[in-house]
């Protein structure tokens, strides 16, 4: 773990980092893809698309459609996908283990913190509200579609750092996906990885700090 004194702000990913929405959301995408006739395996699809902007996921789905299958309207597909995801989340969405306790600790500390997510604000507001985490962030919720930069590009995290009044090197990001880890490193920030070393490129794995859960991050803060 890096020295506590060297980090003045934490920037959290949302899906799969604070709320357990990554797998359920991708399961909805998988079901809709299969219904369109695409033979994706659930596990491999989830591994491929974890942390990837939805537009890229849908573009890949469109490329997988055969010539005898109806053309995909990406705008309508995403609209239906978001609606189906919202229904799935309302059936029972949980925080990632230790999220609320960690945020409570941060709230009483001198460490600045915020969210930087690739997802749209409507989804972020829903998932944070369902899990009781929204109150911790106030205006410090930053969404890539509004910023105009999506992970793995560093622009979203750099935007969050500037909004917090922090230099990038004083920030650490907390992430669970390869695109998020790459974005944090590209921004020149320390990176805490909830993603295990397996499956990561060596160049990424050698630069991040692996944690086995949010309680480990809370212990580092205290």
C-alpha cells in the first residue's frame, strides 16, 4: 500500500467498486444479445465488457449480428437496455461489501473523495440511491457522458481531480476493471485495484496496488 500521507483524495469507480451492479447489468446485456441471436458466452462476455463504455458494447453486438438478422438500432437498443437494467437493479441491488463503512470513515476524515464513472448520471443516481450511498457524495459525482471522456482515457479522472482542487499525483483511484485501471495510471495517479492480478496485462499489474476488498482500504485509512 502507498504511504497515506502522499494521497489527499480518493476517486472511486462506481459499478463493481461501490455498488454490485457490474455483473447484473452485464447479465441484462447478455440476455438481450442472446435474444437477438448472438451466441455470446456469459462469462467471456462479462470479462470482455467489464468497465467498457456501453456504446462500445453495443457496437460490438451490432458487428456480431449475421446478415440474416434484423439490423440493430443502437439508440433504441441502449434505451431498452437501460430500462431493463433499471428493472433488474430495483429487484435487489447491494453495495459492495464494506462500501458504506468506508465512506462513513472518509466522511469524518480530511481525505477528499468523489466518484468518476463511465455510466450515465441516471444510472448512477439510481444505483447509489438504491444502496443508500448517494448522501455521501453531494455534488462530487462525475459521469463520463457529461465530461466527454471515457475510461481508459484519463480525462474523466483528471476532470475529477481538478474539481476537487487536487493535483493528479495527490489522487488515488479505486477501480475494479482494466479500463479504469488504465485510466488511473494514464492520469498519473496511484491506483488501488479490486481486480485480481490474473487477467491483467503485466504492464498494468506491476503498477497498481492490489486490495482484496474495501475493508482493506478502510484499514489503510485508519
